[in-house]
């Protein structure tokens, strides 16, 4: 009898399939880092110190910060400020991404005091400043080459090695299998945050450096103060414990293909499908029409986007993403800025400045457009010309934005066949009210767009 009772007790004590362990099956957020509160509505501005002013200095650039604040900028990204290598230098002045001294300031731009004054003024204006950091490689004449040759990668003959396959002959690669290198690089990054005042980093070719290095660096930097980290890379993995934002290169590719007639509006579906389904909700993806690489090597805004530029720019501000302005875009910069020489931007009044200011103001007026994870996801609004017109809604609480883009060179009259658009909307351009419902029609000029809200 005792053995029967024991069996019954054991049977009732055994867990069943209907009783899963809560901790094992409860969804967990992929993004473990805490985004700085000041990045919630942030708009980025990339500043190329060498070309930003006729003087090409920090002091001259500092005088332009009030203008950037008035434009609506939140985070200024300074391209590398370190001294540039001389050995195997490209051009007369060399690449800012060929770092000779991780603790030094390029005398071409000014002094450490000048840089601190730039950051102090930015902070007084309510701006934050991040530094372009080059961790993957150094100049050939960086002092680490002589002091720690074992920290570098070597080719099959034992020679120092530039990054394979690319024409990056002015730099040589570091070897992150070396713990001492990791400690040195992290300490250098902490110096620029703790002692100089930067608020984070844009990390050059971040994917060529192991993600576990970045994970630890973020932890140590965050112990100093909240920092913002942007990776020049395009993988979800980098968002978990290291970076707030990564590059949306595939968004740029899709928009460029549309603007040059190689694709149509449906070419955006793949990007936004992957963004919605395969990327973590807390990941900021930086959207841009240009940056220093695109401008110098691929072409001006006119060359790259032509008549689609304004619509592409507007989409970068109202869709799910973190928008970037590259210096000179607000002046309609018509040229490719030289990379290894002085080639100052020619500043002028241009409609682009009003375009950016209007888009930034609209974006900040609508919580639905906040950066991830605060903003709202995009909900597709189906129309009867999906190969020409791209339309969606972003809604958060009582705030709703309805965006419609004609990504074609012809006038389009469309009908909306599905989507949460019933009700009155205010037009961003003129403040007029339009009442919409399923089956409503709209006419858009070539490369035109409408931003409606309520």
C-alpha cells in the first residue's frame, strides 16, 4: 500500500506541459542598454572641421553652434580630432581616420583648450557632442607601432597589414585578440568623455572590431555619464549592449535606387519589412541622404538624388529612424568635398535650410515620431499605386502622423484602400484640415509628399 501512495504523490508532484516556468518563456528585451534621455528626439549633425569654416578650426566652428541650435540640431558629431599620420599619408593633409595619437588634438584644428571651449558652448546651448573614434586601425607612425608592435595584425610575411582588400594604404590594423590593447583603447575613450567632455562616440567601421570589446567599453563609459554610441555598421547584434544607433545603409541603397530610376517605391518594402520584423524595437537606425563618405566619393546631393532629394529627406525625418544632416546640406552644397585637402563649404542661403528646419520642428511636435524605443511603429496604409506611392501611419496615444510620398516623376492620383486613416488631419505645409476615410483619394505632384497629423 505504501508503494502505491508513493507513486501517487510522485505523479502529482511532477510538472506538466501546461505549467511552463515563467522566467524561461517570458519575452526579454534584446536591447539591454539605457539610451540617454536626451536622445529621444535627437537629430544628428555631422561636422567636418576641416571643411566646415574658411578657417577650418574649432574656434571658427564654435561660432556656428547657435545657428545649428536654431536649425533644431541636438547632437553634433565631430569627425576625428586626433593628429594625422605622416608616413604613407594620402594627399597633402591626410585622412582624419589615420590616427597618429589617440590622446592628441590635430593642430590643424586648434588646441585642447579650443576643443573644450567648443564642447562647453555646445553644452550651454543644450547640444551634445560625440567624437568620431577610430578603433580598428592606426597611422603607420602612431607611437603604438614602436611601443607595442604585438598589438597589430601582420601579413603572411610578418609585415604590418592594412585592412585587407580595401585601398587603405595609409593605415594598419590593430589586433583585438590582445587584452592589453583593449584596456588601452578603452582608457583612451574614457579620457575623451571624462576629461574633455564628449557625450559619446561615432565608431568607425565598428563591425571590424569585436562586439565584446564594444560591450565592455559601453559599460565603462556609462559609469562616467550617460553616453550616446553610433556604430558605422548594420547588424542588430551591436544594439544589445553597446550601441544606441547603427547605419541604415540598406535604406540609403533603396532610396538612391528610387531616385536614379533603378527601382520604384516598392523597393522600400524590403527595408521596412526587415526593420519591423528582424531588428529589435529599441534599436535606432540612422537614416541619411549623405555623409562624408557618400559626399566625397559618390557625389553631391544633386548627383545622388536629383529631384527626389526633398522627398527622401522628409522620409528620413518621419519614418522609423534617426535622421542625419551632413554639414553643407542646409546650404545646398553642390560639390564633392575633397577628403585629403582643404576644401571649405561655400555657405549661402538656400531652401534646404528651411526644409530641414520645418521637418525638425514637425518631428519634435509629434511624439509618434520619437526615436526608438519611444516612437511609434509604422503601419502601412495601402494605396492602389504601391509602385509609385509609399504611405504609412505612425500613432502613439492621441498623436497620429499620416505620411504619403510620391516616389515617381509623374503626377499620381491614388486611392487609399486600407489603413487607420479615418478622421480629420491637419496638413503640415499650410495647416488646412482634410477629412479622410477608407476609399479617399489624393493627388500628389511628381516627387511630392504630404505630412498630415492629428
